[in-house]
C-alpha cells in the first residue's frame, strides 16, 4: 500500500492534530505543576492518563493518515478525544456525569486497533 502524503497534509487534520497536541501538552504541564496543589492524587492521575493516551494516539493517528487509513485515523482521534476530555473535565470539575463517556472513547480506540489487526486478513490484494 502506497502512503498518501496528501491526506496527511490536509489542513484540517494538520490543524486538529497540532492544536490537540498543544492542548494536551499544556494540560500535562498544568497537572504536573499548577494543579498539583489543587487536585487530589486520583484527579492528577486522571489528567496524566488522559494526556498519555491522547498524545500516543495522536502519533498513531498521524501514522494512519500517512497510510491513508482514514477510518482508523478518525476512530483513534475521536476515541482519544472522548477518553481524554472526559477524564480531564472530571478531574477539573469534580463532576462524574461525564464518566460514561470515558469507556466509549476507550472502545473507539480498541475498535481501531482491532481494525488494524484484521485489515490484512480482509484485504484482497
């Protein structure tokens, strides 16, 4: 399969990934410094987990876009956002109402990983 550098270079994807990465690096720094005296250890661990998962899945999203795996990229990106945003908002607000969204984001990321695993089996080339 030939890489599709044009799709990776899409202005929308490039901006979304760049802004997403900047936001999560800032949240990681805030969690490690500014919020460390305000939030509980559990809430700080939620932020750390959110940042770690999100930044890793941004890299995977870029790789998926490089190979033109658009559906996988969308699943990883949206799953990472649902997962991380719900954890960060729960940590910052103390509200657990977003708790059910976290596993939905996780499920989308898992589906993308499974899609990657079965795609060679289903591909007819």
